[in-house]
C-alpha cells in the first residue's frame, strides 16, 4: 500500500509543479490575482486542481 501512496504523491507533486510552471511562464495573459488563485487551488486540491486548470484556466 505504501508504494501506491508514493506513486500518488509523485503524481500530485508533478501536477502541482506543472500548474505553477504553466501559470507563471506560459499563461502570460492571465491577471496576477487569477495566477495566485490557480496556484493556491493547485496546492490545495492537487490533481483535481490541475485538471480544473487544464479545462477551465488554460488559454
């Protein structure tokens, strides 16, 4: 069971890092408050936040 938690943790970490990178570097047209909001959502919700960003916030 601990291997599954390690894999899930790695997936969560990669998704949060991807959202932070995409918000800061690739999505330059986004307002600063929205950037901060997406980063907070990604940190709190992990993979679900990344999925929401992909479908709702990515332009």
